[in-house]
């Protein structure tokens, strides 16, 4: 199985994380996933009234510039 296939498999598994998974860890995974699949942030930061979207955007922005290949390896290990 190639790296891309492993990534897709683990991304599917991440959709069913245990309820005990902290929001912080979910946001970290979200940011890494977006960076690996989309690349650098390409939208403006959501406004203060959209806290959930803003937290997700911040998590993605935190890993901006990371190499997709390295994220794929991190995710699959």
C-alpha cells in the first residue's frame, strides 16, 4: 500500500475518533489534514462570531508551509 492510500485510510479512521479525543487534538488533526489535502490556507480568517470556523482556520494556519509529504508520513505513522 502506498503512502497516499495509507493517508486516505487513516483519514477515514479519524472520522470515528473516540468521544474522549480532546478538541485540541481534533484541531491538530484537522490542520494537518487540510495542509496535506489543500496546501496553505487560501481563505480569509473567519470573523469573531464564527468561533468554530476560526479555531479550525487557526489550526490549519499553524501548520502552513509544512511539506505535504512529511504530513502524509506523520499521519500514516
